[in-house]
C-alpha cells in the first residue's frame, strides 16, 4: 500500500505545484511521516468498512472520502512546514491551498487544512462533510457523510477556538452536526441527524429517541389552512 499512497500524494503535488516545489516537499522528512499516516488511515478504512471487503487498494483508487483525508494531511503538512521554516514568497501557502481545494473537488468534503486530526481517521461516504478550522479530532475516529463540525455562528465568528474537540474512538453518524467549542469525550457514539451544542461525556451514546412526522391529504390540509406536511418534531437522548 505504501507505493499506492505515495503515488496518490505525488499526483496531487504535481497537479498543484511546480516541479521545484514538488522536489522540495517530497524530500522533506514530513512527507514520509504523512505518507505513513495516510497508509494507516487506508488500512484502518479497509478493516472497518465491510463494503471494501478488506481491499485497501479499492479504497485508495475508488473512494473519494479517503482522498479527502489524504489531501487534508498533505495540506496540513505544508502549513506545518511554513510554521517551522517560514514562507516569505508564500509558495508553500499557495501549494497548501491548492492541495486542499483539490481534495474538496475530488471528494465533495471540506476539511480545513488547519484543523487537527489524529491517527487512523476514517471518513466514509464523505460527500457534504464539513470540518472547521479549529476542530480537533482524536485517534481512531470514524465519520460518515454529511457531518458538520462547525461553529455556532454564521458570520462574524471569533478567530479563536470555535469548533468541536472530538475524543478518541468516536463514531459520528451521517448528517450529524456538532456546533461550537464543545468537547465530545472518548468512545462516544453519535447517531445520524443528531444536533449537538453541549459537551458529551465519554462512553455516551447520543440518539434521536423520538421523531414525529405528520402527513395529511391535501384536501384536509387546505380546509384547515395548514401545510400538507407539518414540521418534524425531534427529541434527543444521551445514554451513558
């Protein structure tokens, strides 16, 4: 798998950077570390996703969500290189933004290059996923598509920590949303479509316990002056 991962990384760099910049990056010790990290992500994905049937190469070639994580790690590496070595001509900054944008294009997921993601991270069916700039994610986490790890505000958010901190071994179901500078403890399971704005203790399960959806015939709705479908009512339960 190592060669496949490095080929994917090289392809991204060659599309986004000049030949001189590619040589500069691939000869940096950080590149080897990130390559190993991306390989670990890939192998974790192959172990955990039954649809892959253990074939890591299928994930590497065919899963856009894996490519989102790979591009994130590369862009994050370039920003780290800037922090330690500087970038007076902003060549590395431009490369980081191009690599990050390429990841969004090929995957449909938006992972900010400055967020922090731990080891063996799996993003499965990642289209529509958004992971904000100050998000921190621990090791061995598994996230499904449409998840938003965002801020509580829309515009005018503060520049400081405004996105969630996710512990180790956390699983987040499709279209769940976690907003603000909240802490999600280790080994938490968040079911699909949950909306979280408060801290969640370790070893908790968060699910939508009840959901009421009312459908009426159009004639009845018109006679009552109401819409054909009433708003959905939801409540959420946290189990420890």
